[in-house]
């Protein structure tokens, strides 16, 4: 049995959608899970470009990762799948170069993994952080976030106003430098207490 046929049999045994694409981004091989994932038969898939199969938006998401893989690097991208039944789902597509013995990349393989739950959780976290940041920036009281050495990591606008310095001047500096030794000596016990708890 030829090496290519052996590889195709092995790929069919992997329960992830795998496709092989030539330098024109045309699908030249796909395994059985890919057929199920795409909802189409081989005759509808093979020989067509990714853009022809899934649209310009899908190709725009994949273009840079394909270029990197054809340059010899492993790459990946994420996109929202809309070609499958039911609600659209996010997937991460990994793109691997296929090199010949001379090191030339003649084709790339794609492996798709469902990451919908991870992406939606990440988006929810980013949205929550954005809301929290907006709240902190607009609250009329000075707010800071510091590390265990009491160096400023975050300051809001009210804190900048109170110190007369911008965030670029404050971040990374100890609070004692920002507010002065006198004020810091009065406030320090409140900062030492949680630091001592965290160090236990």
C-alpha cells in the first residue's frame, strides 16, 4: 500500500475533521469526520477552495494562518461556524505544513476543534472586565490595584486627579512615592494586613 493511502487511512481513524489543501487553498482530501462536520459529500467538497466552500469571511479568517503554514510554520485561527445545523459554534482550526524531503511545502493540513464553550466564556469574561474597568474609571473616588510590594498596577481617573499625576507616571511605582511618606505611613497598616494573609 502506498504511503499516501496509509496516511489517509490513519487520518480517517482520527475523530477530528481533517482536510488537506493545496497551494491554491483547494481541498484535495478530507477524512470521514470532515464530511460529517461540513454536512456535504466529497463531490461537493474536493477541488473547491476554502472561499468557495465557506465564503469570503471564512477565507479572510483563515488566510494568514494558511500563509504561515505554507511558509513552514504551524498556525491556527478561530472562526464562528455557520455552515452546520443548529446554532453557530466557534472552532479553532490548526494549520500544519506538509513538507517534502526537500523542505518545500506543497500542501497544508487543517484540524478543526470545537472551542465554543471556551470562546463564549472568554468573551463573557472580557465583557465583564470591560464593564468593571468602565465603572472603576468613572467612579468619583480614587481606586488603586497594587501588587504584594504595594506597587501600583491600576489607578483610575480620580486617583490621577488626587495625585496630580497621570497613569504613565504612577504605574509600577510604590504608593509611598505617589502619595508621600506621611500619607503612606497612615495608610500602610491597611495594606500590610492583606499582604500578611496572602503570604501565609
